[in-house]
């Protein structure tokens, strides 16, 4: 991990851009963290739209978390932003677009082709980022994962014991095999569901929530479409991380 | 409304027992409320097990609300505690017990017989209590309704414009006609659902949540059985009332 820029925002948050091999990433730490006790870390997931496009929303989440005493970090997803595409993913995206424009249901085959390779590629990258982030003196633990492609969160929660709590957003397509993976997830979960999400099958989201093996899991359903998560729902997710990471 | 006893608890809450005609009730006000500005009111619903049996849980909710600056009040339900039973309700309870002991599904006829007369009798009584409570100088508004038999909450929210927000507990049987009533409820709602509630049909609860006409409604599902609502779920309900009644 190499830091390539450093910027103090409002005297309250330190933003550092980095590269991990060829993967761009961003680390935000509360300004109070440097020199003080190491702080817990939340990995900020995001949809595969590119870090540049997602930056304003990621920064807002990072500021909120910093005010609560958390460091946050994110990396570019494979095939997003300036990272190279691969043909199968481009094909799956084209198939998805075609199905949605035709008003057809999105088949399990399209969902598998779209999501499973993304999970396979992304999860080891997030783990490598975590290896390096946890070596920084200002970052302690424990570690949480928040948002983004829910299947990446499910896989990370299943395979990486360093992640002790996850806030998931039931707002993307879920491959069939993920329900079985979800049974093996046992960490505390806080799951957001937008009841009227245009790109989401509500029943699939409820089934996934039901499948999780976690003893502590909460589903928070709010009205509105995909990007309409109300402010108070974000506050309640923040309280979840404060309960589990402090 | 006649006050029949008055007791200061821990210097922070004033508890006054009252009768409304022949109906017993309890009013809790923050100790700071007497002499100060009038405070908002939350009506505390409860299951039909009698005020005496429910007192410890009601008091805990009242203390929490008082700490947030709210007055709370509750009245005995028709047919509960020392109030007279009526034969049809006794018959419906016996039918319910028989069906549950036999492991049979509880029929719509039993649910209607059990709940609809209770709603018809109870709602005007809560409204009469509200008439008198709002005349007290220490009680201002707005008014919220919280918990208890969900159909009583639905009916109150539909018919009484003084109630501006409701926290409902999806933990009791719902007559078929309530789904239609729910469409006419438009105030902000905070709905708790215990995912593994033994006495509750999860799909029925999700259908009722979907039916509500409110633009702002949140569903909070937590693991556990009927009485296992976690502490943090109670905190989040309290924040809901603070957002809407202050």
C-alpha cells in the first residue's frame, strides 16, 4: 500500500489516497486519531460505478464515521473506474441491460454471471487492503464492513474472521449460491432494505435476511427507492457499529 | 377522569393512577413537567393481559419516555384486569386456545371474534382518555401511540387526527379488514417485528406493513421471540418519537 496524496478536510478528517498494487483506494481517519489510541475501522463497500462517481456519498459516510471515532477505507472494485474490464462481465452487463429494457425478469444465469466473478475477484483484494490497513499504527480494530454489493459483504463476513460486524444494503442482485453462504455468516448484521427499490426483489431480500446464520440480525425496511435511504436509517446503522466496534 | 393516587418515583417521574368512569388508568409525567412547559404525550398500548400484570413493562417504557421528556398514559383494556368479561370474547379466547393446543392454524373467524370487538370497544375509550389528558396543563401535544394490540393502534391512527405518529408492534393477530384500514393510515409509523415470534404470522405482518398508506414507515425486524425485543430496538423506537413529537 502506497499513499499518493494526503489532505486534511475541515480539521476533522484526514483523507489519504493510496494504491494497493494497481488498485486505487482511499483511507479516512478522524483527525484526532493521529498520535492517539488506534481506532476501529469500517470498510466502505459501494456499487460497481467507480470510486470517482461514488466519492461524494463515500465521503459523507466517512465523515459521519469519523465523527463517531472510526477510520474508514474503500478500494476500487474490479472492472470499475479506471480498472480493466473483462469480457464476461461486459457481456453480463449487456444482458442485464437488455433484460431490464425489455421489461423481462433478470434470469439467475445473468445474475450469476454478473455477481459471482465480481465477488471472486473483489474479496481477496479487500482482504489484502485489510492486511495493510491493520499495519498502520493509527488503525486498531475491530473491523466492520458496510454497504455496497451485498454478496461481497456476505462472502467477506463468511471468510474473514477479522470482520466482526456488517451493515448490509439489500439493494443488489443475489446469486442463488449466496443463500447457502449466508447460513454460514454468524456475525451481528444490520440489514437495510428500501421497500420500493426499483432494482431489487423484495422477497429475495427477505429470504436472504432469513437465511443468515447470525444470532443478532436486524432488518430495517424504509420507504423509498434505491438511493432514498432516509437520514435516520443511516443514524441507526451508525449506532449499530458503535455498539459492536467500540 | 379522577386521580386516585399520586406517587413520585426516584424524583424523576410522577405516577398518578386515575379512573375514567369505571376504567382504571395510569399517567406518568416527567417530574420536570409540573410548572414547566407542557410536554408531548405517548399513549402506551399493551396486550390484553391486565394492567397489573403488564405494570413492570409499562413502567419501564414510561421511565424511558419520561427521560426523553414525554408524558405517557395507559388505560385498562375492555375485558382485562378487573373489568367485566363478555361471553363472546371468552368464547373466542377458548376457541383460540383450543386451536393452538391442537396445533391447528388459527382461523380468520377466531381472529375476527377475538380482535374486532376489542377494537370497537377500546378505541372510543382511548379517545375519551385523550380528551381528558389533553385538558391537563402539564400535557401539551403532539400525541403518539405506542405498542399493544396492533389493530387498536391501526384504528386509532386512522380515526383520531390528534395522533401524529405511531410505534406499532407486529405481534398479534390481525383481522382481514385491518389491511384495508391500514391503507387509510397516513401518519409516520415505526413498526417492530420479532422475526421468530411464536404467536405471529411473519408474512401477515409484512403484508400489513406493506398495506399502510404512510409515506414514512419503517419496519424493524429483530431476531427472537415475542417478548425478546432487544434494548437497541427500544432505543430506536424512542428516537422515532423524539423525531416526530418534539
